[in-house]
């Protein structure tokens, strides 16, 4: 089965073209080496995936030509314990990280200037 098709069927990427672009962009490795979207994968292959801000390391457990519901798609792979632990730690760090201040566009309004003056003690 093609790598890009499996990534799409396993629901790591929303479309097959997104999965092919990710493979071409070097975000997916098969058995530790870079691969092309048309690479044939088989049960037992180890795949490292970067999808968004999450890193996955999975072992292929099954192949499916069609995209199925998420519960069935999760049966196609088994995540390694190290990968699972790293994803949980990354989620905790994101949760504890300070929230970014909303971007302010343009000059401050009169109200904003008054609040800044009060805050600074001017």
C-alpha cells in the first residue's frame, strides 16, 4: 500500500494530497529514513510522523484502502510508548505555557492610552 494513502486512511492527514505533501516535505520517515509518497509500506514498518505540532512514532498494524471512522483507523497502527509519553509531556507544557498577548493592530485608542498611563503611573 502507498505511504500517502495509508497516512490518509489512518487519519493523520485530512486529505491524501496533504499527506503526500508532508511526505515530500520530509515530515514522514519510514524505518528511520526519508520516503516518497509512493513508497510501499507493510505491516510492521515503523513510521515517524510530524502532523501539525505533534510528533508520532507508530508501528503499522494493518492496511486499509479506504478511509474509515476514527475508531477503525486507530486499529491500523500502534503508537510506541515513548511517542505517547512525549506527546503527553508536550501537551502539558503547552497547557502550562503563558498565553500569548493578543496582537494589537495599529495605534492605541484613547481608552488604551489612558489605561497604559494608569498602569505606568503617569
